[in-house]
């Protein structure tokens, strides 16, 4: 009777030996040269933190660095829960929702799909951190980019949580809630229609997602969640760090000087919304605290923030590509400022 060893050798492998197709003197998988991975990098950073804990503690005790750390952590704490929510919803859309659903749910004509997708943001509680991966999943599932981008802009600004927070922050000015909802929906629809008119498919470069092709939906779902958390989370950290740096560098007295000029106050709060990178669920309370500015300029702050800020631009560049972000973000900023200022002039 032929032994298992002889039979294994004839089949190209060996029981307990190297796998098939591996040359005799080559290491098998897992026995190759040691490589530095993310776990090793994390372990090295932890060791450095332990070794340098006293110098780091002294450095972080300075007021400016304490301010930087506070802003950085606060942006992350505000954004991460909604990022996770958006990532999970994105994975559900990418793995479990069939393409035929979107064909039935949205009008076939792209121009009509844009306002429907914008209005869909009213029923989804989330912020801009979660809307980016969701928009990417919608495009992958066959939704026209114009409708997906309209949803990306509308959802963080018109969902029930954000509108409720705005009403609480401005108890004596209910028109701020109406103005925010109307202006945000108009901006989302205008940008969707502009994309239909001027946008090009090659500007959007969605990264290849082989994990979504896994035969098991469960494995594909968790692979998509892990990918989006690490990918979008990395850009969120970059944006939060940039926002914290701006908070430390820009003197507060500049804001006082600009508040008295109606035009400059609008531009100043639009720029401040971009730089602060606040979560849309919290920005209304910051806007309410800027009492030296007019209601119109604060409405601009509330409309611009959920659509164009540092962390959002960074995340858009990571999900859709830099060519997209360099075109879409400035155009959105210009449209948002113009529409919000016009809305404020009429309602406020």
C-alpha cells in the first residue's frame, strides 16, 4: 500500500512538508522574511510613549498645546460615533441592498433623482463624517453620482437631530431652523444639477474594493466595515489635526474686528466653519455663542460647515480622489455662501 508521504509527494505536496508549488529550498507561507506591519508600528509607538512620557507631559502642559489637544480630541469625539454609524450603513448598502432597489427607489431621470436624494437626508440621522462613505457606496450600487453627491451634502444638514439641535440653540429664532433646512436643501440640489451639467466621470476615482466580491455576505460586510473605518478614520484624524492647528494659530481678536462689517462677517464665518470642522450635530451651539455676528452670517456658518470643512475635504479626497475634492469643495463653498446669504436676507 502506498504511504501517505509517497502519495503526497506524487501530488506535488507532502504531509507535514512544504505546500504544493513551493520550491524545495524556499520558505513556505508564513515562514518568509519578517516584515513590519501595523501591529509592530503601534507597539513601537506605545513603547516610545512610555519612554518619553515625562518630556511629553511637560510639552503638553503649555496652554497652546492644551488648546490644540482639546480641540483635536473634541472633534474626534463628536465625529467618531457618526462615522461608525455611517460606515455600518455604508457596508449594509454595499453588501445587502441590491442594485435593483435603487432603480425602483429613485426616478430614472438623473435631474429628478437629485431632489429625491436630497430629501432622503431628512430621515437619516448622521453627520458629514458618515455621509461620505455612504455616498461612495451609493455610487458603487449604481446610483447616479449627482444624486449621491446631493445626498452627501443634504443629509448632515437637514436630518432630524441637526434641526432639533438648531431649534434648541436658537430658541428665540425659529426662522434659523427653517433657513438652515431650506438653504441646505437648495445647495444640495444645485450642486447635484451642476454635477449633471459640468461633472465628469473620470473626476471620481473610487478605490477598488475586492472585499465586496466575497461570496459570504457576512465576511464581505465586516471587511467593508474594517476598510471604511480605517480609511475614512485616517483622513478624519488628519482633518481634526488641521482644525486644531488653525484654532491655535488664528487670533480671536480678528473675529471681533470682522463682526461689524456685514460682508466680511459672512465671509469670516464661512471661513471659520471650514476651519473649525465641527460636527453638524454640535455646530448650532457654537453659532449661537457667536452673538457678535448677525443671524445671516451665523446661518452661513451653519450651512457651510456640514458641506465644506477640513476633515470633510480630506475624507472626500480619500474616498473619491483628490481631483474630485479640488473641484467639488470650492464649488460647494461658493454656492453655499451665496444661497445661505440670500436665504438669510429673505428670512432673517
